[in-house]
C-alpha cells in the first residue's frame, strides 16, 4: 500500500505540488507545476492529483486488495474531488458511513467477498439499530429508523463497487444481487378523519397559526381535499370565488421550493387526472375573499407578484415542508 503526501510550494508564477509516494518501501516522487492564484486553489488541484496518483498505485488484479482500500479509492476519487463540488454535510455523512463499513468488514478481500458477507453485515447493523431504537422509545425520545440508515450504507457500497469495476480493480459487481436487511413494520390502514376532528383543527389553526397564509392553506386542505403540492402551486386565476359556480382549478403543483434568486418554479400536474375542478362551499368562498383582501393590504418593501394564492410576506411561495411542520405543530397542541 502507498502513502501520499502533498506539499504545495510557491515557485515563480505558479505553485509546485509535490508527492512523496512510498510503494512497498520504495520512494517515488511526483511533481507538477500548477498555475493558480493562491495556495487554496493549489491544494484543491493537489487533492485531485492525489486521487489520481493513489488510484494508479493500486495494482489491478491484486489478490490482497481489500474493501477498505476500495473505499479509500472511492473517497479520494469522488467524495474529496473538488470537481464534484459536494456540500460539507454530504462529505461528512459519506465519510462517516465509510468509517462504519471499514470498521466492520474493511479487512475482507474484494476478490473473496460473497453476498452472504454483505447481508450478514446488514443484519448486524439492523440488530444494533433495533436495540438503539427501542432504547430511545423507552426514554421517550424520537425513534431512529435503522431501515433508512442501512439503505444509505447499501447505496454507498453500490457506488464504490461500481467505481471499482469502471476503473478495472474489480472483475464483477458483487453488490448487484445483494438485498438490504429490512425491519418488518406493521402496516396500519389509514383511518378517515371525522368532521368533529376537522372542526377542532380549524379552530386551533385560527388561534395558533404563526402566519395568515399557513392558516389559509390548512383551510384549503380541509375544505377542498387538494394535495399539499397542489395547494402550494395554486394561483389566483385558478381560484374562482367571484362568480358562481365557485371552483378551484388544479393545474400546477409545487413539489419543492427551488429558489434561484427570488424565483420559485411550480410544475404542472404529473398525470391527466391531476387536472380537475374542485367545487367550493360558501363558507370557504367567504373565508378566501377575506384572505384576498388581507393579502392586498400588505405593504412590504419588496413584493414579488407571482400571482400565488399562498405565499410568504414577500410574495415568494413557501417551502412545502413548512406546511407539514405547521400542521404537526398544531396537531400537537390539540393532543395536549
């Protein structure tokens, strides 16, 4: 195995990136001049060169090539590569999962790994995750989900092995037929919500809602039965509350709030059944008329007129998760 050390130094108009590579006790030196503005950029280039040197050192077809070494190749060639521009949280999460895999099965030789080795590793993680989950439940804390954690571990291993096959260090993809260990969950049938519960939810919303637009969104969900994304993507020209027959026309659905500057995009409905007209009752029509007048009275410094029915005080659509969190918060108030 080799250890690589980079040490960028200023030389002339560029930076000298030097590597001291040790292969089987023999020292080799790799030097390259990069023309960049500062030392930070030179270090970024050095990280990329380090990955290339590290990958080229590992002899293809090496019978002693372990899973830990394969994960290091994946880590240096993908996670730490500045060209991929991964966020800090993503790099930290991927590195933590790599450490977990190396701790448990990192010593396994890649050429000798079987499907049973990987699946037994998943079973060990599931047993530990279930114990931790039960312990947190006894303490009254939020339960952790071992299923999602094992799925992320499985995804990382598949990407690492696929990278090894692409570079020629592995002959076959042994992760292709591996199944993840899953915890059996009791599926409960959804129960319909009674009218008395909905009335209590609306009263609690009027009393405890942080913003007027979240209160109006919850009223729309209750009175129309529209989906969350359809409610958030609703525009005023699709809401007929001025002339009978009153209806809400569903055509746009905001699935995620992707902000580019101050612009948020609402996509059209996914299926033909998504385009429909929902009849409205008189109580809801009267409520939305009052809400529209209150929205017109906003005197914010900056107003972005996207014609959205439900928007933040600046006119920009709110995030979908904001509505979900607000409903959960009000539901917790009711259940106290």
